C-alpha cells in the first residue's frame, strides 16, 4: 500500500498543483493530510483546498485550523479527528489539534484531551495520525527544546504503532525508527515538502520529498 503524507500547507493553494502531480507520478492510493490546511482561515477555505486534491484525502485539523474543520470537510474528505478507519488491512487512528503552545492558537488541546482522544480508538500496531508529535520525536524547535506532546508519547509507548505520523514542527523534518515504531514528519507542504509511505505487512518504507523533487 502506498500513500502520500502532507502537512502544514497553511493555505498555500498553489501547492495543490505539485501535490496532484506527486499523487499521479508516484502512484499514491490516497493522501493523509496531517493538519494546518489553513492559516487561521475558515472551513470554506479548507474545503476548497481539500476538494482540489485529486485523490481520496483523510484529514485531521492542525492548531491553525478552525474548530469546525472536522465537520465542515466531511463531505469532501474523510474526517479522521478522534476517529479510526481501516484501510487495506491497517488501522489508522487520528487526532488533530496540538498540545498547548505559547501562542494560544485556535485548535489546542490539553494533554488529557489528547490522551483520551487517542486512547478510545488506539490498538496495537496501528498507524498513528496526529498533528502534534510525540514528545522527544521530531519535535525540536530552533532553540533545541522539545515541544511535542507527552500524551502522544504515552500512547506510542502503550500501543506500539508501526508508524507515527505528525507535522506541526516545521524545523524538525525527517524519519527514524525506535522500538519498532517508525516516526515521520514530512515537513511543511507550503515549502514543497511531503513523503511517500509504502506499507507491506509490518514493513514501513518512507521516501521524503523536498522542493527539488516536486
């Protein structure tokens, strides 16, 4: 199974052109959109962007998206916020928004809300789909501090997902494996960044793409 992972578009609608090109050139079966579809925009802004993507799209909100995004995009994409879906024999468990930031952005959740929102759907060997990264994983800001979510990390430690997808932190792009979980931050789509993921059983292959590739 092959799919495209994007995050942090921040309402740069011109990026949809290269996203569609990557979908077709790489043979992606669907798109996982990890939030920040908009940049403090409206649900109508989000609908226009998502509906222009030439694929089935699964979406969670980011901290810069409106609170009504999950309900508002449900007729043009699959809302994965606080939900789980089965795709090709894999269980994808999603939760959008971020942990609390110093900026007081629109869609922030407490650690308790993040933990409870994920735990109700969590299962062993799932694919974890969050906007905020697990604490200590692809969550470093330029100062070097980790600003990820302890609650998301707790879920990782309890349920051992084969893959943990997150965005949010534009500066900490990459992928690595730890204790059987592959962590991935595809980077901000507004800068021409994304990732192709191939799943085969419990084998996970990630290909990061940047501006020169798209």
